[in-house]
């Protein structure tokens, strides 16, 4: 299966449950005929923990002393800036409850005739065994979770069960059940300890034939031909009117609801696809079988499709969390937050190129919804106008709250630039210009640097101080220091981008001047791009983050075409970088940078580490560490981006075809990729050559480059110094042959 996956047994663990979602509600489907459980999730479900009202401390008055100390050689001065404050995690993400349809006869292993399947093209999860069949999807049209169960003489107990792993004992739980002419309405209200906030789940249970009675904390159905459950979750203060919530649930049958949902989901998922020639023989294997064959092209093909499916399904009201939109446990690692110094950025990195504007819109909602909090961070901590993004957020507050000696993320100033970059890429892909709302945010980022960049080094260059390279430190200094390469790159990019987007702004010339006075990047004694451009600071190479290669990816400031010497130094830095604790995001971050630097062997090695490291559950959702340790969406959502970057790269004036094609995938087809100069692209390749078809939506002039294995056959574009002109609405075919 290219556009789905299947298993021959029900999920024994919530991590293996198949997933569906509409960017608000999420469903985790076990597919067990004996206890047909669906774990219900919602993006708004975060547990109050006292952090919701935390504001950034007033540290700006101490900033000057810290800057003086760092510039004069005190390598531990930053440890006192913000010291004494407890580490406060954001409100943790948690599941709502599970709907249970319990029949009591067990099926706990693979048996003949059983099949559990998810169709990526529709978002529908199905399971079947003998006469029993269960179908589940999360509606994009009606914002509900819909489950439909059929069997001959169906009898079962139905319950909304809040008692999921890790649920606090002090939860205030209330239930309501009302019989209706064709079934029953159920409600579950769960109040958080010590808070006026609660969430309410409402379910309409409708049966065809048979009887319904109230039984225990739920209902009992007897002799029904089918059962339909329609579920919605709401979180807020007070006690909502259950009658209104039940009345708002759609009343149509399953087929009608599915028909209303399918076109919305299908159109989004189907925009981009990957097909690998040598995948055919393994395509019909189950997901768990494929995962045992990490070298199979069919595995990469399926994970590419699954990654796009899960990314789309978890993006709507908000972008994906560390766990996407799903968890079956209240004790989510790192609070199930949005972690913005790598994880969120990597997960959504394919949104523009893989034609998922829904993901970018969800990310934009997060960013623009928190700009006021980001302004508070800039003022309180740095005494500056503009914006500073936090390293973690729960989706509600955007205030900085992570104060810790070993990870002084309150010193990190590059976050706003990185979080605005996906919005810039979307603008480049679509219209070619930043709209008013994005331009305003870019100006805010530049205003911060206008105020913050007030210190100089001995050579008269601007010094970025304090500075922090997530989540690393120099071998001979403390965490907070001077001139982290990522901070330099972000400052330069933010200033120049804002000046370009808002040329009439009174500070536009000043921003360009500040950008020009930022220090050059440093190449160290190993010939590598240094992580800190400050004399005397020594490298720490074995680390999962690659923050200092931010100018390579995603910025494209350092590349093999315009800055070959710096690209060589960046490549040397990549060679020397270790994988530390083998976090999945580290491997795929490595792959993205290797692709930009045209190194297919390193792309292959990074993909091999993920595909062969037991990172994926049977659900094809991933884990943070090898051996499926810690449920986490980084690998699942980032893998499509790494694949695309190895095959196609673009910038507003450049197209690079097959820059880092892994040798394991010698032939295939990538369709529907969007470029940053406004053209859709279809690419096919084999050892004999390649063909790229460009479908421009606007006029553009581009340079065309290729990887080392192929060369353009068109004489008009054989010399990259001769630009290729594209006209809106006029397709252009490029052919490549082996070098």
C-alpha cells in the first residue's frame, strides 16, 4: 500500500493505535473486536499546573552588567542571570478519554481474517473480523470523531472512560446519560484539580434495531445491527449546557458524514506523492513487516506517505506538538509541548514544499496568537522592543519560563526568526511576497535586534551578547556566552528580511547597516564552521542539535553555489558532529543539512539510522529515541522533508535537481512539489536520466543546478550563469542525463 498501512492484529499498546485527526480532534484506534477502544484527543487539552499565568521576570536592568562580564572574559557570568527561579514546564498535553464498545470476547493476536487498516487518502481507520467491522474517522467538515460498528446481533456495553494511564487521582469526574428514541446521549465532564477549568466530552450513540438501556456508567445495547458514535470535546470554564452540546452534534448517518469529510481531506493529502520503482514487491506487506526490512524502498515510500498524513491530521487549530495531536498517557514527555528550538521547526519543514498550506496556517495561528507575549519577553528580559519567542509553549502562553543553568533558554534570541521562516517560505511558494500580517511580524523581529545589538567586539563589529546555541555549550565555558553562530545568522536574516519586506520603514536603512556590521562566521582550526564566532571558545562536537548550521538549513545563506568556502567549512562541521543520544530529530536535521550540502552518502546514513533504529511504532508514528522509546512525532513528520530536500531544492531564484539522491533509491517519481519561485514540479528519475516538469504560477527567472550524478541536457540552461526564464501558465520540461 502506498497510501495507507495495515496490521493483522489489534493494537496491544496505545502507541500502536492507528491515528486519525482533523487538526483539532484526534483519534487513536485500537481495532479490538472485544473492546473497541478509541482514545479521544483535542489540541486544547493541557492540564493547569500553575504555569499558565507565569510571566517573564524583569531582568533587563541586569542585562548591561551581564554583557560587560561576558565581553571581558567571564565565561560563567550568565549563570547568575535568571538564577534562583524554578524550572517551570508548560501545561502538559493529555488525552481526554476513550470510547469503549465492550463485547467481552477476546482477540489478542493475529488470527486469520482479521485486518486493521488506515487509509491515508481519506483519514478513515477500519478494522474487521468475521461479521464485525469498525470504521472511524475525524471529520474536517463537522469537527467530530465518528465511529461506526456493524455486526450481526450486536450487543455491547458502551462507556466514556477517563481512567487513562497517568490520570491524576484528584480529577473531578461527572457523567450524564439520556436515552433517546434511537439510542442515547452520553457526557463526561472532567475537572482539573485546583482549577475552574474542565473539559467535557459529548457522544451521541445511535443504533439500528435492538434496544438500549442505562447500565453502570454507560449504556447497554442488545441485538443491534449497527452502532454509530459521534463525539466532540470542549474545554473551558464553568458547566456547559449538555443539551446544547448534544444538539450541536451532527445527526446524519456515517456514510453522509464521511462523504462530507472525504473531499476536504483527500484534496489536501493528494497534492504530493512519492513512488519508488523498487518498492513494488513489498508494497502489500503490513507496516510491522516493512519495519523489519529497513532497506526496503517500500518502507521509505510508506513512511513518506504516513508522515504527510500524520502531519496534515495533527495541524489545524495548532501545528503538531511533540506528540503530534495524540497521546494515550497523561504523563507526556516534555509536557507534550511545542518545542521551538528544533522540534516544531523540523516537523513542519515540509509544509510549503509538500503542498500542505493547512500546516502553515496552523503554525501561523500559533505565532500570531502569541506575538503580544513575545513582546513581553523582549521588554522584560532584554529591555527591548520587538519580539523574542520562547523555547517551549503549550499553545496558550508564549511567555518565556524556562530558566535553568544547564539550559538557559531564556538567553536564546533566534527563535522568532526561525519560527517566522516557514511563513516566509509559504509566501514565496504562493504569492512571492509577504502579506501585511507577516510583514508586521518581521518588523517586530527587526525592532528587537535594533535595540538589542548595542555592543561591539574589539574590532568594531557588533557582538551578539548574551548568546546561546541550543542546547549545547562550549567545551571550556558555560552555556550563555557571545556570538553563537545561530544567533548571528538569525539576526542578520531578521534584519535584512524585514528591510526587504518593508523598505519604506524608517529603520530599514539602519537594519541593513546593523546586518552588515554583524561578525563574520568563524572557521576553526579543524576547518569547520565554528558553533561560536568568538575567540577562545572550544567546540563540543558530540551533540544532537546542529544549531550552528542554521545558515545552511533552513536559511540557505551558506550554500555550495554562492559561498563554496563556507559550505566546505559547514560540511566539515557536519562530518565532525556526533549523534550524542541518537534523538530522531538529530538524525533528520543532519539529513536536511547534508542534502543542502550535496552529500548523498550522509543523507543515506542519517535515513538508515532512523529506518534501522527501531524508531517507528506499528502505527507508523515515531519515537524520540531508538527502540521505540518515548512517543514523539519528530521522525514521522520530518522524514518527508528530508526526502524532498535530497531530490529537489529551491530558493526564490534557484532550482536544484537531485542534489543528494541516496544510492538506495535509484529510480522513482516525486509529484506535486512546490518551489519557492512559484512553480509546481513533477520529477522522475532513473539511472538513465531524469525529467522535471515545471508548472509555473508566476513569471520567474531562475538558475538551475544539479547534483553530481546528473547534468542538464538543455543547452539554454547548461550554464548556471544563464538564467532560465519561466512564464506563468507555460509548462517547462527539463531533462537530465548521467554525467
